[in-house]
C-alpha cells in the first residue's frame, strides 16, 4: 500500500513532512525554535499570510512549499496543506505527550481591529471541524485571493491530519481579512496551550488509551 505521507525528519524540535499526489507535492517543515528562513510558499498569498499568522500564535516556525500538478485548485491546495501541516504537527505533539505530557487541549481568543474570533482544539483522535458565525457576522465569499470555503476547508483538513476537534467561532467582524486573521491567530494560541507542559497528562496516565497515548492509528 502506498504511503500518503513521507516523513523526512523527526526530532524533538523539528519535523519535515511531505504529501505527494498527482495534484500536488507539498512539503511542510515545523520547528519549535525560531527559524526565520522557514516561511510558507503555497502559491496563494492570503494562505501564506494565514500560515505566518498561525506560526506567530503557535510560537513555532512553519515552512511550506507547494508544487502544482497539471491543474490548479485553490481548495485542494488549502485543504492538503492543512492536512500535511496537521500530520507534521502531530509528530511534535505526540512525542512530547509520550515523553513529558502536555495539556492536550487548548483555546484562544484574538481580536484584530473590529474582528474577534475564538478557537478551541482538542487532540483526542476524533476528526471534527465546526465553524460558526454568530448572528450579525457576515460570511464573506472571498478573502483577498482565496475563497472563504477554501479557508473553511483548511480548518477541516487540519482537523483530519492532526487529528483533533477544532472549533472556530466568529464573534465580531466587518472585514473578512481581519476576521480570518483573528481566527488563525486564535487557533495558534489554542495549539500553543495544548502543547504546553503538563506532566499529569503524560500518555501513560491516560485512562482511556494507556501508554499508546491519544488514539489514532492512521500515522504511527
């Protein structure tokens, strides 16, 4: 059986993961250390901006390169980048979970100008993404050079690759750019909280999954 991902490097501070299909060749690098040379190059300007925003909230360096196949789909790029990012980030989270213990779940609230967004993440092995717009918050069709549906697809893809449950709630907004920037920063904050040290929750103490840690057999 062919492998969906190729793991090129995996250390306590750095992961390099590749997802290659007929449509796209995606390479994601994540470092817990500040490495300014790691930057996103997805071919979509707003998606690059959002990955930089996620990196800033998460306090991890994120690099990403995307090579297109025969045809271009912004939705496929956004979704597959997110799946690969989630799978790479999972390696760092699971290693620390097994060796030291981490919070496992986290939340974030971030505002940019008039926009306010809330995020929650829990890496319990389920794959769910729930996105809500409170009453009075408009769901814009386009955000710069990317469709809102593609950004929603990013969140869904990340939940698949990580895997985990992700909630994104848009609480206030008049500007689509500000709204999504708030959401990605809030998600970064939530992931940073989930990754924080918590020896009490080391995987061997987990009453449901024992020493295997959080349940997920898709990527050992």
